[in-house]
């Protein structure tokens, strides 16, 4: 992620170890604790720094805060 501000869904999936469909589900407006992202037209991009924070928050093993 070094030097790259925005990631594609595929890149975010690779970084997190999740599938692309799970990453897309985690950016849905109704998702609990969604991954920080931006939509520009039909393009969906994930904020790299926001993804790092989201991953740190979910890697602590806090009950009820893990990815669904």
C-alpha cells in the first residue's frame, strides 16, 4: 500500500485477505463499520489509510467488531 492513496476492490481484497465480494459488502452503506471508500461514477475506490485503520480495528479481536 506504500505510496498509493486509493486502491481498487481487487487490491483491497489482496491486502486484507478477503474476497472481492466481501470487500464490496463491507463498503455497502448499510454495512456495520464500513471500509472507508469513495464512489466516482461507476468506480469504487478504497482509501488505503482508512483500510489500514479499519484492519487494525478489526484485528484486535474485539467482540462484535469483526468483518461479517
